[in-house]
C-alpha cells in the first residue's frame, strides 16, 4: 500500500470522513499535519491566534451540524485553544482539536513548547484527551471521536500525536465505518411521556438546545397538547413566535417561577436547567417534573425531579405524536401575552436603550440570519426578547461564558453557510480579545457585519459591583478608534448616528465583499 507521513494521512482521513474545513495555525511542531491539507482537498483557515481557531471551529460546528476541527501546535498552541475547548464542552459542541506533542518529556527538560502534562491539561476542559503514539491509534481515536459526536452528547475532544509519529510514513486510514446509529425512543419512555401529557390540565414544556434538531415535532406536540412553553437561550426558536402559548426565552426572569408553579406537569427536554438558564437554584415547579436528555447526568440534577428519561429529544417527540393525545385548555393566550409584555418592559428598564435597537434589527434581518454574540449587555438583552424565527440560529457562549467568542465563531459560521447571512454582536471589551481575527475575515472576503456595542466600560461588571455595594473599580479601559482599526485591517467600518442607519449598515454589509464593523453606542436612537 502507498504510504505518506502520518500527518498527511490524518488530513486525508478527515476528508474521507466529511471534514471540508480545518482552522488552525502551522508551526514547526505540527507542520507535518499541513503536508496533506491541500492534497486532500480541505480548506484551511489561518487564524491569528489559536483561541480564534478554536472559536472558528466551534462556530462552524454550530452552523453546519458537522464537527469543527482545529490544528494547533505543542505547548502554547494547545494552551491557547483550551478556552474554546472549554466553551465547546460546556455548550455541547462537537469540536475536535488535534495537536502535536513532544516525543519525550520525562527525562529531558527545557525543550521548545514543553509542558509538564499537555494531555492532562487538555483533559480539564474537554470530554477526553489522549495521545496517539502511532498511526493505528490516531485513526482509532479520530473515528471514536466522530462516532461519539454522532451518538452521545457532543463535547470537545483532544488528540495529540508525537512529532516523530507525524513524520513517520504510515499507510492510509481504513475505510470509514458505516454503523447505523439508532435514535428510536424506547416504548416505555414514549408511554410515560404520553400518559403524563394526557393527564395534565396545564402542561408546560421547557425546551433546550437538545430540541433544535426536532423543532418541528416539538412545535406540533405543543399545539396538539395545548402545552405552554419556555425555551432556554440555546433553544430559542424551537417554538415559533406565532405560538400563542409560547413564553419565549424569559425563563431566567425571577417571576417565571410563579408561572412554572402553576403547571401540573413540567416536561424539561434537552436542557441542563443550569445556572445560566434560570439564574436561581430551583425551577419553581410544584407539580410533576419529567427530565428528558441524552446525558444521564442531567436526569436527576434538578431538585424535585419526578422521573428521568434518557432519550433523544427528536425521536421522543415524533414517537409521542404517533400516539393519541388530549388537548389541555388550562393556559390562556392572554396571560402569556401579558407576561411577555411585562418581562420586556423589565428588561428595558434594567438595561435602557438596547430594546429599541434590538427590535429594529429584528425587523429587518432576513429570517435565515444566523447570529453569533459575545458576553455583552446588548446580547444579554437581545437573546431574552428576540423572537428567533428559526431554531439553532442564535449562538452565544452560554455555559463557559468566555469573552471574544462572537467574531471568530461567526467566521466559522460564514464558512459553513456560504451565501447565507451571518451576523456578529460584540461588546467593546470582549471584541478586543480576538479582534485580530478581522484579518482572517478580510482574507476570506466574508460579508460579515460585526455590531460593536461600545458603552465605554465593563458595564455589566460595574452594575454588579454597585448591587454588591462595592465601589466600581477597574471597569473603564481606554478604547482605540475601532473604525480606524477595522479599516487598518482592510475591513469596512460604519458609525451610524441613528437606528435607521444601523439597519441600513447591516443590510449593506451582507452584500459587501469583506467584513464591516458597525460601531454603535448607547447614544444611537
């Protein structure tokens, strides 16, 4: 059989498994991984920092539904990509990081890029991290990662390969396995959920990111059963805004607990009900709570859970729809509308000035716009009030909560959705974590609008300090001229003076041949 260096064979293997794009940065320690990229027909996106490469892979995975892959070097390269690995782990995103590693670290110190335990360091932020010391091990681990992405809760994984192994000749990887991944819902689970819904007078669905793939089935199930619903931020869009019994993504409103307490059945599906989902310890339910998840760890993680069902969300909804269902009539559209109106007013009062601009953007964006946001007050407001027209179209660093996510993740999203509108939303501080990736976006010619919300400070932290009766400290930093900086990278830049100008700038940016930074301050009205 023909042989190639293992580094090249890995790229050919990934291509044969459906990988079309790899994000990363070459270095002397991983250059063998770059030998086969072009030959295999894979597009490589050159990031400016490994953190950017990891976020790009994350954004690509969220937008495409396929694994995102990043190549990084030994030591500092792996360290730099650990933040995106932690984010992907937290948010159930299939990201595979492949790095080089030193051949030997026990007997010799002071080597370039040496770490005490690189494999162990990566393991702290991902599902698993292993060293493949030869071609067979590398191929097996890659196929294991891809299989687990398809069958289990998808989370980031790391494979490291010694430099000498990457350089050694190896035969090609075996043909891709073709297992049948069963997604059928167990009959006992279907019967349990069906009977619970039919007995309930006021059923309530709480739907998370795990329901995105089966959104249409959950929409039909809500309609046929008369169930009211909340969606988590990750589940935004699973239930359409035209559903009169949809409470939307206001689950974290403190008084949502009172509404949840009215339900005699809460069916929480594909959601951790984590701190970032509800911002309180208890969900607020008084009736029966059934948890449905593919991760067994989640089935009893909420106090007061009645039953836990380990099952695929989409398969369950489709199977329940095949049964006879009763329509409950305990909820009224009027009370849902009143609650949503009240909550939007509360959000507007807490962070003034954002709601009108967010609503104006919502009005003009194409329905298939995919949004990637950062940790910024503009996003905090928008993802609560926004009526996402399609599921899986708003992505945010929910669990790990890292800064600098939006722009590089949006670059990955653009690569996955060429020709479709993609939007990034960042704050003035977080944007500076990864602003250098503007260079990658310009090189790629991406028509990416980047809304930069500049309130001149770490406003969320300042507000938190004030609430804690701490004199605000270290919350104001000197900012650059962001528009000049964007133009220096070769990007377009706009600074609209009113809301209509923001709308026009975003729509024009979708038609440009390069990214456009749209500079917005709270003075825009």
